[in-house]
């Protein structure tokens, strides 16, 4: 049986075991996926212990993604770009290898599951924290016409724009409407809305909130009220899990039924 786990703090709420066990059932693999409460003083040792005890793959979540990045011997290009690691495994010579599947998970959800092409689109990305940094590489890889980053603290938007070859602007200076708006700010978590002007959106704009919730987030409500359509980030959660599962077990699970199952339970 393959031993997998997720480590974070808090961890109780994590849906990852359910998601990976559903993937395992789909693909006929024997998997035991557990939750580990990360110890703020002892995280690195917990990671080493997990692999020393025969673990195959470890997901890393809040607040340890940067610490996981720092402790890796080897990193994927996308983890290097993201500056954070959410997927760990051992390399051929026992070295600790870190990957980041968040961006690929989001892009796969948008393009493959929700069938919204990114290529050639004018895209507004809201926020410039860790979540946005994690997705910009895979997003740019889809060849959008342009990605503009808007953030409350402009210097952070500028930093990411330079790193990923995008545009950036203050909320005031933005000119819409955009084809797609992706909300990667954590404003949704506190029920807040970034200062978005009505001219940024039209009924042809498609929106995505990287946060998910049972009720539409403040951002999704703002968009729906202006006739736009879109989705929240439940599919991104399943998408990043599917990418990690593929890294560890080389099988691509079917994401759509897992998203539907989680949605029904919310
Ligand atoms: P995460 O890991 O979720 O990305 P983070 O790195 O703390 O968390 O980044 C949070 C992002 O949400 C930032 O872009 C933050 O804007 P600032 O850089 O100006 O702090 C943005 N954010 C959080 N609350 C917000 C709010 N109420 N309105 C607008 N932006 C907000």
C-alpha cells in the first residue's frame, strides 16, 4: 500500500484524504492518505520522518509551503517559479524533491474541466500574494494575450509582473472589460471585495475565484450581479491534488466526478 499524506496547521478541515482516496478507487490503486498536524517548531523533522518511514508522497499546505521549498534538495521549474512547494517526494538518490501543482491544477480546471480557453485572452489577475505567484507560470504557459496584475499594494504586483513578464496596474488605472478575471486575493476569505470598477466586467467576462465556499464569495456575487459567469476554486483544489497524484503514481484521475461529490457535501 502506498503511503501518502498532507501536512499543515490547522489540518483537520483538509479534504485531501477524501480526494486522493476517490482517485485511488478510480484508478484501482492501493493508497493510504493521512493527515499530519504540522508542528511549527518541528516541521522539517516531521517531513524527514514521513519519508524515513516509507512514505511515497507528501502534500504541504498552510503555513509550510515556503519552509518545504527551503528544505528541498531539488525543485521543479514550476516550484522554483512559485517560490513554494506543495508536493514532496524522494528522488532516485534519496534527495528531497519539491514540486508545486497549484498553478497546473488551476489551469487544468479552467481549460479542461470548465472548458474555458486561456490562449489569446485578456486576463485580469487580482492579488499578488503567494497564491497568485503560484499560478502565474502555468497561466502564462497557456499564451494569453495579456495578463494584468492588480493589487492593493502595487509594489507586490510590480514584482510579480517583472518576474512573469505580465502587466500591472492599480485598481484605479485598470481599463476593462477583460475576457477573464481571476481573483487570487485572500479578500474572499474575510467576505471582502477588492475595489473593482464596473467597467472591468461585462456579461462576456468569465470569472474564477481561487477561493471556494458553499455560498458564492463576495467576488462571485459581484460578477454574477453584472451578468458574468464563472466558477470558484473547488476545482482547483481537486486539480492540484490530481497533479500531485500523477507525480507520485503516474495515473491521471477523472476530476469532474470528485468536484461534483465535494460540491454535494458542502
Ligand atoms: P495567499 O497565500 O492567500 O496569497 P498572501 O500571500 O497573504 O496570501 O496574499 C494575500 C493577497 O490578498 C495579497 O495580494 C493582498 O493584498 P496586499 O498585497 O495589498 O496585502 C490581498 N488582499 C487581502 N485582503 C484584501 C482586501 N480586503 N482587499 C484587497 N486585497 C486584499
